[in-house]
C-alpha cells in the first residue's frame, strides 16, 4: 500500500508543533477549538483527512493483550481494565484530530464557545445524542459526569475538577464550565471528559463497582461478552447515534473486536503465528527483522506495515523511585545510569537498530537542544540556577559506552559517583556509610519479556559494582496495584508525549502528584523548577515561549536523572492480516489506539 506520508502543510505543522497566528478562542460558537492557532478543518468538513470515507463496514478482528483484567470500568483506580475500552465504548464532548498538534472537533457537542482568556467554556449538545441502551444523553449527564469523575473517578480526573469554579446548564442543550485558574488548556480538557449515565450511577458507589457493573457508554461499540482475564467482545452498535457525523465518517468499521488475553508476549506472539490474533504491534526492530518469517507471512496471509510519525520520543526505561533511599540521591541515580550498558544491550536485543532516547521530548522541536541553555530557555531557568539539577543549565548528555560487554569506562564512572555519595566497596560488596549492603529490586510485569531481558543484562553491570539487585516479576494486577501505590524500588516506565503537552504534565511529574496514589509520577519528582516550567508552558501566549518553556522542562527532567532511558520508537510496526486495510494518508501522530483499529477496515481478497 502506498503511503502519503506528510504533505507540505502537515510537515510544517509537525516540524513547528504549533500553528502560528492568533489564539483559537472565539466569542461565538464554533465547530472546533485549537490550543494554538486555528483548526485546520472548516465547519463543513466532510471527514478527517486520514480516514477512508468510503471504508466498508464489516468483518471481525481479534487483538491480543498480555496479563489479565478484573474490571470493565476504565474510569476508576480500582482494578485493571482492558486499556482499549474507553476509546471504543464512550464518547466525549469533543473529539481529537490526530493530524494536528492539539485541535478538537465537535462530537457529542455540536459547538464550543469560549472567551479570549478562556476563563470559561460553553458546549452545546447535538440533538439526538444517546447512550447505547437508547436512552437520551442530556446536559444532566454531562454535569453529573464531571462531578462523578472528579470525586469518585481515577486521580487523573482530579486536577481538572479542582480547577472548575462552577458548572451549570445555560440552555436546553447548553452547559457552561467556569474555571478558577488561568489555564488556557482547560477549555480543551473539559471537552475530552467521558460522559457517564446519571440514571445508571446516581446514588451508587462508582469507584468500587464490581466487574459486572459496566458503565453505560455512548460510543460506537458495546461490551457484549467477556470472561474475566480471558477475553472481551466488543460489538459495533447498529444504532450508534453518531454514525453519520463527519468526525466519525470512515471510522469504527469492524463489526466485532475481540480482546484476548495471554500470559506474556511470547505466548501472544505464538497465538498470532497460529492465526488466533489478527494484528500485533512490534516494538523491537531486531525481532521485526528476524522473527516475522513464518509461513503465514511467506504465503501473504500476514502483511508487515511500517507506520511513520512525527511525535516526540516520550520516555521509556527503568524509573527510580526517589521516595526511597538511595534513589533520593541524584548521584546514585547518575551512577545507575552510567552503569547501564546501553550500547551493548541495544546491540544484543535489537541489533543496534534503534536509537537511544536522549530526552523526554527528543525527536521533536520541543526537545532540549544539545549544549548549554541559551536564549529564552536560559531566561526561564536562570532564576532557579541554585536549585537546578546538575547539567540542566550547562548541558547534560547520557553516557556513551564503547559497546563491549564489560563497559569498563561506565563502571568506573559509576563507581566514582557512588564514592562521591559516600559509598564504599568491602569484600566485593557496595556498602552505604553505615556498612549495610546496597540491594534493590526491579519490579516488572510477567508479560514484559523484553523488559526482563534488558534487566537481566543490566544486572551483570550492577554485579561488577558490588550491587545485589534482583528482578521481581508479578502479574498485571499486582503490578498496577504496586506501582499505583509507589511500592517499588525500580520499575519499567513508558510515558508517551504529544506535540502539545499541557496539564497532564502535572500528573506525570508535578509535585502535587508525587504522593498521590494512582498518579503517573512514578519517580516521585517533587521539584519547584519542574512545577515552574510546567506553569510557563501552560501560560505561554505564543509559540516561541511555549517551545522554550517545554525545552526548559525537558532539560530539568532529563538532568534530574529519574529514568534510565532505553531506545526510541521512531516508527510504528504492525503485522496484520492481509484483509485488514488502512488509509494511504497517515496522521502526524502515526499509529496509536485511535488509529489501529479505529480507521482500519476489512476487505476480503478478490
């Protein structure tokens, strides 16, 4: 299939991350809202640019997950639910275009209105919006959803709820939300809250609901069958209220989607080879090149597709829990990064085919620039120079090893940092100043076979330092429970980042989230400079300040040495049934849960 990767206009948007010009806020109802600039699509657009508007409906596919699930409520902290559920079963007031950095178009809402300061936002519901049981979705449900999620929902919903001054009905189909904080992104975040049925949950315990109590949704699919930790069947709702919307044209084309659960990635891959799964994502370039040569591929029954993107690298690696000693000492974290023999591990596991992540926003214009901070970035950081992590201002780069298995230079540098922090080696054991040996666990979910392989190789370097580290593997339920309560020393970490970072950054590494159970701040970062750079980013009124503030944030996070980075995923790789088709035009964000399978379709061979 020929790919129209990125026409000139979209290349410019991806390269700059922002559409320059006036702020996309209006004093009258609009069909869309953009964080910066104006929406790319007009009010009368016929479909999103990266879909096939003529895609046929039909077909059934099976996707594989590792681990298990004990909940079908993706909106609370309790339990583990299939991560795909909210994308299939629940709609939001606005829907996001994945071909623009951060632009929302009307979904449940017909229009959106806000003032220049974005101190409030008003949504007008479309006529005919319904839940999957046919009951009408009303303004009462909208108001109820904000209150329910803000008080009983997952902690990720708390920040927005705390920044709402009032929410009130202003017309038969209108709701106005007024904010108590100067934060221009809130108007967009409000449009992305899932809407829950008031009739189903009023007066009931939402946060502790059983697996049988599935939240009623208004999305294209409904849960029609399941067996805990084994499978979930999603069936396209033939009476879905939004089937004819321009925003939904050419999307959600499969009649049924089964989510099957496997013990680990190896078992899942064997299921794919046996024809039990319709498509898999492959994150290891070496495996992509060497393990996808089984009969179904040689026959042409399975197709390998490479999907480009222009989004930041995000961060993948081992995160260190700074709430616990010795990881609260940046010198120890620095030593553990130096001891990680990336070049050797990368060559062993990927054939040295994937570049290393160099910072949280690397691979994009938002990433920190090599060398000392300069210009506006330096201006943001200089007021905090006495409290900045070492290297944030003058420049910091990850160590580079010679590729040998022993990594002599890296081990020597790591030992020097441990000695500077007061550690000594006695009888081949690294000890603290009080004589106790340095030991810790690396917590990994059982299904994460690649992470286990990385940790195995890492332990060899730690042994040469005299550190007794062990790998602790647990099932998915235990993993999410323990990481949600920060009960680990070191664990696996993956944080995807967008071309338009915003309030979610507070949840990822803001001080308020450091000790909030369920937050994504696994490292326990509690740093006033991080908080300040997030605020500068959120309050930026032009693209130059936004980019500079994000680059400054990237510097502080990277120099903070919270994560031992792995390799980056510069392209997506999907192996799939040949009958599964996707459009020629790829959005700037590339592959993701809202691309495959959302815009794909089934097409039988002629």
